């Protein structure tokens, strides 16, 4: 996306407004345009405010590459790189830097125990651009930076002349110190910019606000795929992404060349995954990799720290379009069977027959449109059952997206039965009829989820209770847990573009949605859920992966009259703590005293796990929509 100099913005108000809408569409993944436009138009928003919003977002896009240059200089232990002094800074600037880490606070007693240190700030001083080095005291103890990135969290103009701009800049990075310890740095600084006579923006002040150093003797993890796959040809196969190659061709051809009608350069509802399981019962975990294009891979653990690709040996080199899998003993014969969820084709169940996987056909075909699955014995009959989460194709939030392809059928008719397709259309039309004021955008209609009951003998069929869990939204993940400790598993369903659900298992009476009743109903664009007792009080707590968007928070905070659900939708991940009465409290946030586990970017499938074996659950939260191929990547930062 190309930004324009703010000084050139002279369009009529309606043209200026479109830049706000464009930024919000980028920030919220489409659709936010409609609520913002409605709020601005209804309230006759002051044109100076509109101009500030538009110009601020454009300027942030313009300044982001400049901060990237600072990050590159940091990789060379220079902040800033001397070559940037004349082009990026005013000749004199106000500076508050960081002081050296005190000697007695430098190292933890244990190699894997991180020591958190709040760094002291130096006194404010007026310095020349050639003398400016706010982190010099820290950099003197660093051998190299593994990573480091500056990002603008928010910004605002000072005064009405649009020539002085103040930004809150966040930093996160990892460095190896001269004493061979590792140091994670995270913090914020206020960076002020002024426009010179030629229209260029230069830094006029850099004031460190807060910086935290976490120092540890050794890292818990290191990237080791090269050593784990000794066969070079297999390594190339594993590292290759056929989909990424196709995406580059698609964009470079101006979106004219695609492998099929169903091809999408972004994930949409075709989200691949990995599963870790001891496939052959030899005591070593194997890794099953699902792909969109090509065939699925199985990294068979050799027991010596290396893996061999062996999907074909086990008869599970399934051609693409697999979104999820579960290895579990569905037939109670002591070995791991395999359930494959697929989006564009029917899901498939494979029985493990002495190390060979054999497809078991079902009387009632397994569903399409699967994006994730969760297994549990919901009816306590001794057999694992399966909840299949579904998500519609196309772009949710920007319209129906049910146009016909070369098959002559729209997606409901392609992937759903005639009866279910008709019900989807009925529900969709109702949702956009205005019958639910302001909620069509925040309650998008999707295909029904499915609860499969295990009848034994490899037979799975829709459960009698499945209608209670259908949802008719767009679910990305669900997670079972007996949170109320009554002996049967309950189900949390994380929905994209719709409220989440917490279904209490009431045994013979089926399931009841109690999310609102127990306080687990804060709206977010949910993309994952994980249960765990993080505070060791005997109650299961819940971590929900949502979306944190800097741009979304900046823009929506300035527009009056927005729906409260939309306002909170870009606040990041939620941690719910369960109390002794079965209620939940939302305890995460972006500032203390909240627990700081919310800012995880565009987050997916966060999980509780005790990484350091200290008896407390930690959280691993994936972040980012996808890493764009370098050939077509954008610098837009949301």
C-alpha cells in the first residue's frame, strides 16, 4: 500500500473518510467499514477530527519503514545507525535513554529461570543527532541481536497544524549478551516527529518510558529442523510450500493465475495444521504435517533425535486440503487411529490396523468444511466422540460469498445437503434483514458444527444432541473440559465473527449455553481456546485466542457511538479465571494489574503447557495471519 504525504490531503470530506474506512478494513479484516461509516455519518462527526484520523493513519504507514531502518541498525548494535542521523533526526533532539543493568541484577541462579529487571531511565537531555545513542549503556553488554522490531502503537498530532506528531512506539527483541546469557527486551518509548520545510518527517524527541529485560542462561528452545532431518532431499520437501509458490504466481499475475477455482492466497477456511502423536506405538512422538497443496507428510521419529518422512509407508500420504487431524484410539484396541478433517472434501476416518491405516467408510458421509476437531467421551459410554468445527468458504464479513464456481453450484449446495443448504440461506437472510439491530456484522452466519457420536466398530454418526451445538456461525476451534466437575465434559466453542459459546453438558438433557450466565461471553474474533488451571486453585480456567490490532484500537477509540462489542474486538486474547462458584472473571489486559497475556497479535490456538516443569502452566500463543512471501510482502503494520 502506497502512502501519500499528509500535506497533500485536500479532498472533500467524503474522500478523506474513505482512508479511515480503508485502514479499519485492514485492521479488522474487512467489514468494520460499515459500522464506522454509519457512526460517522449519523453523528455528523467534526471534519477536523476526521482529517486528523485519516492523516494520522496515513502518516503511521509512512513512518513505519523509518522505524524498520532503526531496527536494522540495531542488528549491527547501533541505535541509530550513524548513516541515519542526518536523514531521520533533527539536528538537536530531546532524549531520555536507558541506563546500564546493575551488576548485582545481571544473572539468574538457574540457567532456565528468567530474571526480570526494570531498566532505569537516564535524565532528559538535549543532544545533537550525532551524539544521540539512547541505548548505548545496554548495547555495550550485547554480543548480537537475534531479533528486534519497533512498532507504532498509537499516534496523535500536537496542535492543528499537522506538523508535530507524537507516537507511542513499542519494542520487542532478543539479544545474546557478552556473558553468553540471553536477554529479552520489551518496552515503550514516546517518539515525537516534526515535519521540516521540505515535507520530510524527522525525530525531534525520544523518551524511554519503560523497558523490561528478562535475562536467562539458556533458551528453552532452538530451531533444529536442519539437524533433525538428515536427508537433504526430505528436508527440502518439508521446507517447501507449494501453496506459497502458487500465491506468488497469483499476485504477480495480478490475480489472474490460480490453480483452481477454490484457490485462495490467504488461509480462509483452508487452514492446515500439524499433529504430534506416537503413530506406531514405539514410544517416540511423530509429527504429522497437513498441507493445502501437495500431500500430507509424516515425520517418523527414529529415536535418535532425527526424523524420516514416512507418510506413504503408513498409507496416510493424503492429497492436500486437510485442515486438522486427531490421532486417538477411537476403537479401543490400544493403538492410535486417525480422523482427518477436510474443508473442500469429505473428512475421513482411518483405522490403525497393526501400523497400517485403513479408511473406514461411513453410512452417513463425514462433513466437509471442517477447520478443527475436538475429541472427548461426552456421553460416558467408553468411546471417544468428536466435535467438528466448521467455517464457510470465502471472505466472512464482506458479503455472502456464495457465487457459483466452475461446478455450477454455490458453496452451500456444493458442501452441504440440500436441506442444510436451504436452512443456511434462511438463517443468512434473517441475519441481514435487520431483525437483530447492529448485530449482523458481529454475528455472521456459517455452516453448522457437528457432534459425531462413536457407535463402536469404526462407526461415527451425528449425535442426537448435535442440533444443540450447531451454532450456525463460523467456528475456528472448540475445547472440551469438565469445568464444573460433574463428571462429564463441557464444551467451549470459539467463533470468528460471532459470540463464543460455553456449552454445559447436562447428561441426558443435552447441552445448555451458559457463556453469559457465567461471565465467559466477552466478544472477540476468537481463533482458539485452551483450558487449564493456571493458578493451581483446582478450577479449570480458560484462555481464548482473539485478535489484537493496533490500527483497529487507534481508529475505533476516536469514533463515538460504536457497538461495545466492536470496541473490544481488537483488544487481544482473553484469560478467564474460574472462581469457586463456577463463574468466570476476565483477568487479562494490556496494562497491569491485569495479567499481560492479551497482546499476542493476530492470535491462533493459544495453549496452556508447563514448558519449564515448575508446576505452573505457561502459555504459548501463535501470532500472525501468515508470513507473506518476500516477493509480494507489504509493509503495512496492523
